């Protein structure tokens, strides 16, 4: 995952990406950078979509 630059390049070119790192600090750094970039661009992130899906699934089970 590193600092997330490759993931941001994938987002810019409308491609999918998978990121991972053994160091949790780099994962948090990359997540922040990706969120910041997508916020400025006005697009949802995978993290946002996952939270939305989980929320919808939780609400339908009630």
C-alpha cells in the first residue's frame, strides 16, 4: 500500500486497485490520502461505499 500514490493513480485513471501493507501506519496514511483526494474530486471512496452497504444491510435485518 505504501503511501497510497499507486491507488490514487488508479482512481485518477478509473481503474480498480487493491492495497495492503504489513505496516498498519502506512495503511492509515494511504487511507487518509485516498480519502482526501477523492473528497477534493467529489467522488465516493471504496471505504464510503462499504460503510453505506453495511449500514443498509444492518437496517434491512432489523
